[in-house]
């Protein structure tokens, strides 16, 4: 349910952005944008709270560098399974940047 709601908000926000491009001067775009930024801020805050700041922003101990994560090799040059937690950290940082830019544009 949580993921369905989040994805639905992302899709709805994309639709609103598209509609706003065609009709930029309508009065109700500001409250709609503020609604989405509140939803996305709450969603991000819940994820940080559940994972903790270190779990949300930091790579796990097994992959110390971004280079190791991207290349998918261990220090012994043997192929290893990709670390999904490392990929999550990249998306977490990206999401954090998007939400922060939305918040800062409303200040």
C-alpha cells in the first residue's frame, strides 16, 4: 500500500507538471505543488527515520567506495553479486536532493 501510494503520487506529480507546462498561469498550481512537496517530504522523513541517517545515506561496510559498487568487483578482482544496498543509497541521495530542491524553491 505504501509503495502504491508513493508511486501514484510520483505519477500524479508528473501529470500535474505536464499540465502546468500547458497552462502555467492557473492559480491552483501553487497549492497542488505544495501538497506534493509535503507528501514527498513526509515520505522521505519516514524512510530516514526507519533506516536511520547512517543507513539512509551511507554505503554498507561491504562496499567502501562508489567505485567498488559501480564496477561490481571485490578487491581480489573476482566477480561479486551487486550490492543492492549500495544502489539504494544512490537513489536515497538522489531523492533527498530532489525533495530538498523542492523545499528550497518554496522558501
